[in-house]
C-alpha cells in the first residue's frame, strides 16, 4: 500500500475525532502503514485537503470521521477524477453515524477499521450525483434524505454531546411530535411519476443511515442503481409504529411505504424541502432535488 493521506475531522462524533487522534496514530503505526495525518478546521475543508493530497501524488486518501467527512472527501476525489487524477478512498469511522463505512464493510471501532484497512484491497463502488434547485452538482456516497430525514438531521445539530443511536432516537421522537411539516412532492423516477404528501423520501446508495436505521436494507454500493424509499404522510402514532420497522429493515412491504430501485430521480415541491446528503444539510427551503447514479466511479479500500 502506498503512502496515504489521513484526513481527520476532530469534531466528528461530537469531538470524538479529537480525543481518538493519539490512538489512531498508534494503530496506524502498529499496522506498519505509511501515512501523513492532517486535521480539518472548517466545513468543506476535507474537500480542499483531498484535492491537494491528490495533486501532491497520494494514491489513497483516508477519511477519518463520520459520514460528513466521507462526503467531503468523496467530493474532493470526484473533482480530482474529473481532472484526470484518480485516487482511492479509505474510511475509518469515528463519527456520529458512520453509515457509509458500514455500507462498504468497515468495522465500527477505530482499531478494527485500521486493521482491516491495512489488509484490504481496492474495489469499485457507485456514487450518486445530485443538485439542488439547479445549482452546482455534488456527489453523495450513502444517502439523501428529504422531509422526515432532513428534519431529523437538522434537529440532531442541536445536540452537543450524544452520538449514535443515543442521539438519533430522541431526535426522531422530537421530529415526530414537534418539528415535522410534510411537504407536497412530485417524484419522477425511471419513467414513473408519483405525487404525494411525503413523510419521507430517501435516495439510498447504502443500506443504513442515522446510525442504525436500515432504510434500504437491500441496497448495495456497487450494483449500478440506488434504492428509493418513499413514505406517504401518516398519523403520529402511525409514524411511531414504523420506527421499529425502519430499525430492522422490515418496512419495505408495509403501507405507506413504496420502494424502487432506480438510476435517476427528480423530486419537486411547491413547499420547502428540508434535506441532507450523507448527514450534512443541503437545503431547508429547496424545491427541486435531482439525483443520478454514477456507477463504479469510486475506488474504495475496505
């Protein structure tokens, strides 16, 4: 394995990234890995650091953080690839959810993930290009969530210490009873059109989001499609009844859920769309979100 650039987000996992840095360095050294480690200091900084690492000749960039860190690194890798500079991705999960790491088969602890990285091999996975209201396209590796998902992500930002399911479960309950205003939406995908008042719309490249909700249990990161989960508006009690099914992935054949496997989707609404991509807020007042699969575009060591 060539010398790698490790990009650590110290704020990941409610500052767990900062606390775990000494151990991370020791685990990397113990595996005999040749690395340079840099820390992010601002939003989008990981994208900039990734592009610089690729320009400097690194062939592997490792995102040490959560889904947001992986998201930024992936966007840096895709921008570099567009300029003819391919580079591979590694993932060490230290974030709140780390669902993309799970989707590509990485263990949940830092030590185990470093060990697997040291003994892994490269393979190709899909990413999804998306845009909001016709703006500059970006990429997501795990999921875009609109409606319920977006509001949960927005509410989670208000909690300063909790992480994982200890964070997401209380936030989900607050969203159910206080925060959610389901938007009207028209969903166009692979020649079909569906109109609804949408509790939730998720475009999922991987099976899991929110640190343990199996929103698209059959999704695979390398199959050339993404899974679309569309849920009609229902009562609060109905929403509560669905939550355990989303945690187990048993919702897919239940009302009011519609699942599809697609290559492209366009979601439009006269109402404000609240949405996240890989756990990062992308809009609170969007009206058009477009997603399209980019098959086998990303090299991952896992």
